[in-house]
């Protein structure tokens, strides 16, 4: 086994270790793992990224960046031309995000991420309820 193969195996083990606590890999964790692959294990960025994705696929880890991309597509569909998202659509999308993450994130965190995506894209909540308020949306912390 060459030194490069040994480094690749140790890096793959590092990725597995990071996924033991949570199968949901945040952007910060992904960046930190890639930095370690480049600096500690002398891998190229492409090699480190490839190994990270391969191990993640084998171990069924989920990346925040991928789930956010999928959720953005769902929200874009819900927002339509007017750019408004109803409470029901918001809650459905929250459930979809939890499914995408294999329930690695909770309901509160899913709502927080969806609200952040809505703010980034300029989508507004649709008023709901008897008094037609946005209280359901304003109650979610970003």
C-alpha cells in the first residue's frame, strides 16, 4: 500500500468518524473535513471532495448544501409568480426537508433553514388564519 493510498484510507476513516454523531453534514463541517484532507493528508481538493462524497454515499450521510438546493427548488415551485408561500406549503416543505436529511435535523431547525432560504430569495409568507396574519412566519427564528 503506497503512502497516498494510506492517506486516502485514513481520510475516509475521518469522514466516517465525523458522521458517527450525526448523518447530516453541515457546510461548516464539510469545509473543515475538506481542509483536513488537503492539509493533513496531502490530498488534492478534488481527491478529498471525491472521497468525501463516496464515503457519504456509502454511509448514507446527507449534505446541507444538497438539501438546501432541493428545498430551494420546492419553495420556488410553491412561490410561483407572486413569490408568496402559504403556511401549509411552509409546513410541508419543512417535513420534506426533514425527510431529505433522514430526520437528522429537527422540526425547529428545518423551519429555521426554510425561512432563511425564503429571505435569501425574497419570497414572502402568505397571510393565513382568521385575522390574516403572518404570525406563523414571524414566530420562526432565523
